[in-house]
C-alpha cells in the first residue's frame, strides 16, 4: 500500500513570497489533515478535511494560509505571503475515516529567509 | 485545556534498559491516546494507542500505562535498542473532535 505522498520535500523562499505544498493521501482515505511542526515541537493541526469538506480549520491563519481538497483526493496548502515564523515542516496525514489511525507523509520542510 | 504535557524533553538510556516517557492531559473529554515515533526526516508513525477503558496495553516491547484518575499516561520501552533512538510524541483526541493534540516530544537516545 502506497503511503501519503508530499511534494516538494524542501522549499526555501524569501519572506512575503508565496508557496504551495501538495499532498496525495492513501487511496480511499476520506479524511485528510495538514499539520505544522515547528522545530522542537509536536505537530499542530492546521486543517482537517472530510472528503472535500472542511471539518476543522480553527487553527489555520486564514489571512495568509489557504487549503483546498478538490474532488476529495489530493490537497494543496498555500501560504501567501510567507513570514519568517512560518518556517516549519508541513505534514500531511490521511485516515480511512474520522476516528481511525492517521498515516503521515514525510513532510515538506519550509525555510523562510 | 487542550494541552498535553510531555516529559522528559530528552532521555538517554543504555541498551537493554527501560525507557519511560510520561504525558499528562487536562481535557477529560479525551478518549484516545496514541504514541507516535518519528525518525529524522520522516513523518510520525503510530506506535501504539490506548483508550481509557483499559489501564494497560502491551505490544511487543512497548507498553502504555494509563491512569484515568490522575489524567496521565506513559510509554514504557522494554529492552531498549539503538534502533529505538527517535523522537516520541504522545497525543490525545476525543470522539467528535478527533484532531490530535500532540505533546512536545521526547528525544530518546539508546547508547551501547
């Protein structure tokens, strides 16, 4: 079974630029999550999708972050404009349904300079 | 109330010893407590999980102990091996709000 795929693996941008991350969840997984993991901290949920609908985006900084999950499969997370404090690993995870085990991708390491 | 507090921040254990990591939570609505293992450059991977209807769960060398009244749970790694060297995160979630709230992580190093 293929795992959660994310790209790119690494991205370096200047502050105020925009960036987008892509996630392909495990086939058949209805629930998709985006987490932000700052160095030395545990992952923090940014947004949760159930199919293509948003379940929880309470911790998503909506003035600069946006996410979509078209057709209930792939998802993109965008930051515009980026700030220095956005430097982190962005993890995508998926689960078969809500309240089942979440599988994480390898993440995208973003450095904002 | 959503916090999960994890300790210690780092831990060094000799090969063959027992590694113990502790977590405490405040939200009594939490009813699912997983532990994740993360290697450098990788995403977290589920190691073992427990629900509050049992006080202990064992899978191989890994055991979760759960104390509902104290709102604490811990991970024990028996016969620790160098391959166990990783960062471990406890987490918690609840039915109806299943987003995982993670602890701050413990960097475990197993020395020969």
